[in-house]
């Protein structure tokens, strides 16, 4: 009869280890999950910070490039406008000289000048008439 | 530079015949040269558009008659 009875201590030890053994793995898992989460958030934060810095550098580069391009374009515009102004002044002077020459010739030869102008107008009128009334 | 007197006076005479005597056209042309040229060109343009062909035909006939008369006078008889 005494052989069939088991000592109580064995049962107790077994029974006592069950709940404590279930608690430890859960807590470790939670702790590990927390660590991982903090690592991930730290990594994401670093990446976002890095992206922000590179975006800032890129915008600075774009701004510097745009300023350089604007300066070059402004310089070329100034050069071109100066050339146009010089050409216009020269053409106006040439036209003024031509006008003076024409005035002088007409004052010296009024009859001939009038006949030449009338003849040119006559020829133009005939040419344009021939093109319009066919 | 002066043009030959005969040519200059011929042009002036021609315009004198076309313009009324009361109008001192030479003074006007000398006073307003470019305007006068523009008006003359416009007048010629209008004339060319409206009576261009008739005028050219008339001038051609006049030139042919003059040439014929001169030729006949040169040859001494009515050849043409």
C-alpha cells in the first residue's frame, strides 16, 4: 500500500512550475517586441531625417542652378538688346542721311523728281492692276 | 552735280503743262519734298490702275507716229 502512494512534494513541485514557466516566456516576448519596435522606430526616424537633409541639399542645388541660369540669361539678353539698339541707331542714321540726300535732290530737280515718282507709281499701279483684274 | 539744262527744263516744262498756272508747284515741291513725291507716286498709282493700258497704248502710238514722221523726213519721202 505504501508503494502506490506517491510523495506529495513531487506533485507540488510539478504543479508549482506550471504557472511560473508560462509567465517568463510571455514577458520575454513582450520585451523583445518592445526592443524591436524601438529599433524600427529609431531606424525610420534616422531615415526620415536623412531624407529631409538630402531634400534640403537638393533644393539648395536647384536654387543655385536656377540663379546661375538666370544670371547667364540676363547677361545674354543685355548683350542682345545692346546689339539691337546699336543696329537700330545705325539704321536710323542711315535713313536720316538718305532722307537728307533725297530732299536735296528734289530741291535741285523738282520737275524730274515729281515725274520719276509719278512714273514709279504708274508702273506699280499697272502691275497691281494686271494681277487683280484677270 | 547739275543735270543737263535741256533735260531739266523739259521735265519742268512738262509738269508746268500738267499743273495749273496759278499753282506754284516748284515752291511747293521744294518746301515739302517728301510729301510731293508721295503725292506724285500716289497719283501715278491711281492713274496706272485706272487707265494704265490705254495710256501705254496711246504713248506707244504716239512714239510710233513720231518715229515714222522723223524717218520719212530723214529719207525725204513717205516710205513708211
